[in-house]
């Protein structure tokens, strides 16, 4: 069996992260810290997939931009996870929307 191409792995990771943040927003009235942490872990998985792809040697400027954007989303999602009081829903929504855009934009070319 052939291992999945890195771009397919990144696309799957991106979609999983987007779906996880969709669930967080859907669960808004009943959100637990564990659910939000699980969603953030999907962003970490996406970022780690891109880093592994970078280390494999096939990583152009477009992928570097994607990695940079993903690192920004990880920072944003983490800041939503650890507020002083309450949950920063505007940040969660921003992460979800950006992941949706990444999933849509990048799937048109080479995978998320």
C-alpha cells in the first residue's frame, strides 16, 4: 500500500481542524475545556503535517505561506482557549472561518 501523499495528509488535517471548530461553535452553550482543547489539537496536527512535509524537501513558497498562516491560527486558537474569564468566541469563529477558507482555497490546487 502506498503511503498518502503529503498534500493529501495536509488536506485531511486541515478539514479535520475545520470540522472540529465547527463542532466547538455548534456546542457553544455546552462547550467544555476538553472540547476546545481537542479542536486546538487538530490545528496542531495540521501544522505538524505541514512541518513534516517541509522536512521532506518538497515545500515551495505557497506551502510556506500556508504554514505561516497555520501558525497564526494556532496562536489565535490557543489565545481563545485560555481567557481570563469566559471563552473568546470571536477568536474561535475567526479560526473556524480561516480554516474553512484554507480548506476551500487549497483544495482547488494541491490540497490544504
